[in-house]
C-alpha cells in the first residue's frame, strides 16, 4: 500500500485527547495533527520522536495533516494508523499470504452479525469445500525489545467481545479467524498482553481451543509504503 501523498517528516511534541498530536515541522512551525489511533500507543508516543505525517487534500477536514509513522528504537518504523489495518489485510488476502484463507469466491467487508452488536471486518464465503469464515483484524504496534509484539496495549472490552463472537461463529458451524496486523518490522512473534488485559488473554486462548484460527502478519514499512509481507507466529502457551 503506497501512501496517497509524500509524507512529511516532523518531531513529536505530544499526543493527547486520543485523536490529536502536536508536532514540529522541519521549518520550525508547531502544528496539531490528527492521530488515527485510539489505543494507548504504548512505546510509540515518546516526545521528541521522529514522525511522518500525511497531508490530506480535504478542505472540510479540521486538521489537514494525519500522523502515519513513528520511529522507535532509533531505526524501526511503526505504522500507527489503525485505519489502514483492514486494507493491508485485504491486500494480503488477495496475495494469498494466509493460505488457510484462500479459495473463497466472495470476500465482503464490514459485515454486521444479525442480532448482535458485533461487526466483523471480513466475511469470506462461497468456498467449494470450506464453511464461510468471519475474520476480525487487530492492529499491533506495541513490542518488547526481544521481538515480542503484544495486543492489546490497553484494556479492550471490545476486543474481548469480538473474540467471543468468533467462538459463537465456530459453534454455529462456520469458521472464525483473527488476524494480528503487525505494523512494525522488528516483531518476530505475537502474544496476548496478559499483564495489561488478562481477560482478553484468557478469551483468546479459550477461543483458540474452541477452534478459532489465529494468525499474524508482519509489515515492511518505509516512508513511501506499508505492506504485509510475512507470516509470524502467535504464541498462546505463555512461553514468551
């Protein structure tokens, strides 16, 4: 996925109110940009970090710049825009990066499950031999120094509800799958963040035992593009 316009390099002053961040541009001007990430952004919002923002040509938009990337650990680029996760996974599905999810004639997005509050990111259907599959995507930006990426970076009852809904899909005879979209290149495996949200960790493990499929894809990131390029393991055994 190429960015819609050349990114602008800046320095992060602070991130606040969930959707806002102040940055200093190369000409010394300080400005407020949109932050498209509702999580805590643990490890990705250190003041003074080098960031890249995207100019958006929309006169109706209050903040014409949107935060896309941050540099961590001196050389690692992290994609913080969670709004790109579904498009990245869609591209990966087209390239058949997850072989277990190939062969479906129809792939629909943002499908609401009847009689629930849940909306699944993808619905894969019309396979010659496999049941229909609901797929939920979660963006991973948090990581430890040993290559361990983790999710969530804050307590997320919504993420737990999505996992529980996937279990119900499996119990109904369909397939349920979860894909972690890891927007950083230094992650070698993904784990549930038990110390941050133990309820989610338990729900994910229970879901896997119930037949929910759990995948993770790692990204290659440059100031020009982001692309999911590799499968990475998800560890649920507590061996981190």
